[in-house]
C-alpha cells in the first residue's frame, strides 16, 4: 500500500471501528481493506474493542440477573419498564425498544466479563420480537442450512445502522484447529466478517465485523483457526438480504 | 470493562460513546460538538487505544 494509502487507512480506521464513517468513506475504507487482506485482523480487533463500548458504563459486574431483567423488559408487551442500569437506559434511548434485545445478543457474546451465550429462551424472545412493530425494528433472517450442515440453523439479526449479529445453533462439531467464519458476499466477492466457535449445547451469538447490505449474501464456512482471506470450504449456512 | 473506561479522560470517553451509540458520522459529531474533525479523530484514536492497552497489559484477549 502506498504511503498515502496507509495514512488514509489509519486516518479512517478508528472511525470505521466506531461506525461513524459516511457511506462513501466506509466504501473507500473497505476497498483499501479488500486490497490488503492482511490488515483485516487489525481491523477486526479494533472493531471488537469498539464493540466493548456496548458494555459501558456498568456500576457493578453484570450478572445473569441483569440479563434476565433485560429480557423481561423487552418481553413486556407495550409497557416500558424502567431498567435500573444506566447501560440499558442508554442503549434503549438510542436504539429503541426491540432493537435493544438484538443489542443484548451482541453484548452477550462480546461480553468480556464472561457472560454465557444466550440461552434457548432468550433466542426465542428475539424471535418473538419479530412480530412486534417498532420504530427501528431489527430484521431477523433465517439462514438456510446446506447438506453438510446437519441440524444446524441460524439467524441473522440486522440492527439498523449497526453491525449484525449471527446466532447459530446445532452446528456440527469442528476440529480443534478449525473455526467458523462468517462472510458477507457482495456480488461475487466474499469478505471475511467475523469468526466464532460453535457450541454443541448452546446457541452462539457472534457479532459481525462487517455490515451486510441489501442484496448481499451472508454465509458461514468452516475454516482453519484464525480464518481465511477467502472461503476454502462450502458454506454450511447462507441467507441473502 | 468498567475498569478500562475509568482510565479514559472524560473527553475521550464522551466522544467514544457518542460515536458508538449515536449513528452520526464523525463529521456530524465534530459539528455537534463544535470541534475540529481532527480533534474528534484524535480522541477516538486515543480512547480506543487506551481501552485496547488496558486489556493487552492485563494479558486479556479482546473478544471478537
């Protein structure tokens, strides 16, 4: 990459991670990144760091009680209960009611404080929210499983203006030196969009490091540990926006 | 995470939270706050770096 290219990349990197680039700047940045896939890991890490802001600020260590309270709040029909925690006030104020639950999926997996993955009941709550109208409804798309995917299923939760979350369950067991990789396929170009370890017992909510746009395909493949710049195996799960 | 954020000066923390949650672009944020864009970018960079350094120094992996 030329000096000015790298400079420009550095200039936009933090804003990209925080999601504050204009549409044009985002495209410019992603083009730079596509030409330099070795920078993807650096970008992914900064996106993950920025994603931790979803946990701010909390007065004490988040507990399972906190999550239960959140899910009770969003399950309540129509009624808005005032959560005690400033974190949820802030998120709800910014994103609206139903969007908060999808944010919780992202927060649960991003959770540095070792929150467990979402339990079945909470996944169901997210599905229930689809039927409720809201100002900023998160879109939930079912993923189609390929033959090699066994009983696997997944949902893509797209939160307007924010990166998506992919929730998968019953993924087939993968080897120790393998990882599941999420791809956003724009036209015919697959772009790495996050990694996750499947869990045989619990659904896994994985934040995406790249936002899918209308017409894009989102897919999951099994790749060697650390991920690949391009898919090296057939997709297990796919959906199209 | 709360501990990590306590290490940030308030102007960095405010910019990061505004950036992350508001849906505005960095140009709009600079306009809202009446700050030069360069200042906003600098604070975002320093703030993110501080959070990352917090975890690196404690040998904790940043999840993602």
